[in-house]
C-alpha cells in the first residue's frame, strides 16, 4: 500500500536486520498481535495495519459548531 505524500506500508521480515530491511531514520514500525478468533473481520473494524492506515488516509473529520448570535 502506498499513497501521497510519502506513506507506504510494507511487510518487514523479522529475521532481517534494520539495514537488511532497508529501514532508515524516521521510519515507523507497527507491530500487530496475532488474533486467534474465527471471523476476525466481523469482530474487528480494522483487522490489520494496512486497513487501519487506509482508514486514516481516507477519513473525513466533520465538526459541528454552534454559533450564537
């Protein structure tokens, strides 16, 4: 997954070193617990890191303000 401006999400092999994984200063590493439940997609809104980052990228924040005159 990759989107503008400079965000991408790639799987990192935990057996490789940081250099072998091509990680650099400023990179963010996300860890995810293994869930042993059937039908995890129905229980979890964002079952993996990629789907959560897509949500964050595509979300629209709506603010309702009450203006008193």
